[in-house]
């Protein structure tokens, strides 16, 4: 695999819980884990259900689309519980998806919370997302990509932390815009 594989890393900006509205989502276009080539943005509803369509539109309408080989998501949800249908995202963009998280997700607790907040329909998206794999010290869910190829992409893109550089930089930009300076970790 080429060291300069073009990927997009996606993360949302911090938002106030229980405050409805939109939150900013940043996509960073990288060559491998070294070169930032572009930045995309969109907004999604906090705890809404438009994340998948917003990401599809953001990616499919950008000038970088023909070169993007993989979508890297920081978790399966944006803006709280605005859960991304990662299978649909991959199908509609024709690009494989790797969802990255630092800790193994507690699926049962997430499902209980969704039931408690009257968002039971979203459980189907979580179930549909598939198996969680441990790759090194992080956890991933994969769509339309083999475990071996995902490992290769992560090896190339995780240059400065456990998290792929495109996600890390998207997080820095999103939190910097939201707070006036970046904070926290992806």
C-alpha cells in the first residue's frame, strides 16, 4: 500500500449536551498520515438523524472525492447520538469506512441509553455496524475493507498518536473553531 494513500478523517466539534441545534463536523483530507491536503465541513443536528446524509453529501460533492481511498470516523456517532449508518455511507460514497475509538464501546450501555432517551430506532444502526476489532491499542469497525488492509491504513495514518492523524487534526480544528482554541483529545 502506498504511504501517501489519500484518506478523509472526520470528527465533530464539542457541543452542549441536551441543547438542541447543530454541531460542526470537520473532514480533513490527508495523504497518509503526513500531508494535509484539504478541509471539508458540514453541520449535523445534535442527537438528530441526519449525520449519514450530511457526510455522504460532504464527501460526494468535494473535489477530492476521486482520490479518497478510505473514510476514517472518530466513533459511529456525531453530535451525541446522531448515529452514522456506516454501511450506507460506504455504499453511497463507494469508499470503505473505518470507525476508530480509543476504548471498546460498551454496546449494552449505549443501547440502554438510547431506550431511556426514546431513541430506540437507532439501535438498528449500532447492530448493523458490525463487529468491533482490536487493532493495536485502538478499536475499529470496518465496512467494505479487509482487516489486513485496515491495519495497513492505520499503520500509515497513525503518525503522532494512537488515533489516525486525519482524525486527530479534524478534532483539533473542530474544537478550535468551537472554543477559540483546540482542547481535549480525539
